[in-house]
C-alpha cells in the first residue's frame, strides 16, 4: 500500500469511508438491534445511491431473533420506500442478481406499483442460471414471490413451472395456481396428476391442495380413477376425500 493510500484511505471519499463503517455495524448479527438500526438510519440520512446500496445489504442475512430480524428489515424497507426513486435502481439491480428479494421488492412495489414489480420478478427469472444450487434457491424465491401477483403472465409461468426440475418450485406452482380458482387451476393440475412419471411428492401435494379446496372433480373422475394415490379417493360429490 502506498503512502497516499495510507494517508487518504485508498482514494475513498469521506462518505465512502463513513458508509463502509456503518455497513460493518449493520451487517454484524452480534451487535444490539438498536446499534444496527442506528447504522441503517445513518445510511438513510445520507440520501445517496451508495447509502441505499449499503442499506439493501441488511436483507442478505438473518439474526437469531426472528421478530427482531423482521422488524429491522421492515424498517429498512420503509426507509427505502421513503427514499422513492433514488432507491429504485439499486433495488432493481439487487432483485436481478441476488436472493432475499422479499423486502426490497416490497419497497419497489410500494413505489413503482404492482405491474412494475411483477415485471421485475419475471425479468429476474430470466437471469437464473439453471442447475447451480445457489441459483436454484434463487429461482425458488422468485417463484414464491411471484405467487403474490395475479395476471395471465404469472399464471402461465406457474403452469410452466409445474414441469420444473426443482420439486420445491413445482410445489410453489401448485399452491400459486390454486389462487386462480377451479376453472383455471384444475386443468393443469389434473394433467400433472395423471402423468405416469409424476413424482409421488407432487401428486400428494396436488391431492392435499384439492382436498383442502373442496372443489368438485366430477368432470375429471373417469380419468382419475386409475391414477389415485391410495390415501385419497373421490367422493360421490366429486370432492377429494382422505382415506
């Protein structure tokens, strides 16, 4: 390290050095919650893109105390929402490349609206590098968050996700499709039930979901009778019953 770096902090500005110091405090799960929140508030008061980029890092880890962790993240989300348009580009960059998108996406949604937030999630899905463990977990999170939105685009993504190689993604797709009601949810779910190569786990999840909804499957009864899991049956009213 040269003399200039020693004297002037490696070329960093005063604000950059302040941000790094505050970020270290904020990212330390062993500090008191009040100390982390104070650091977040200080970053917020900078009202700069660099401060926002640092604040977003609070969403990347969990503390042992679940309630405290959620409270800190909620307050951070509210501050990002208050910063408005200044926070949007850093949040967008985070969602397009990182995990733990729930809270930053909420700030984005509060500011830009549902359609823009939905579009951001769909674009993020397109960036997933399939087959890598970390990216598969990222995909699970994105699909999980996408279930909060209702549109034809989301519906089709959930239908397509029923055939995903990741079982957890397929479970989320099943649960998400149910929110579209029987007319739209049943055709793709029944199609998965009657596929001979469908996994027992997914078939069981579908059966459980359909049993909980109480929807009538009378029109599908003939095709299902040879494809039922032993723990389930179709009652006289066409509803799934647990044996």
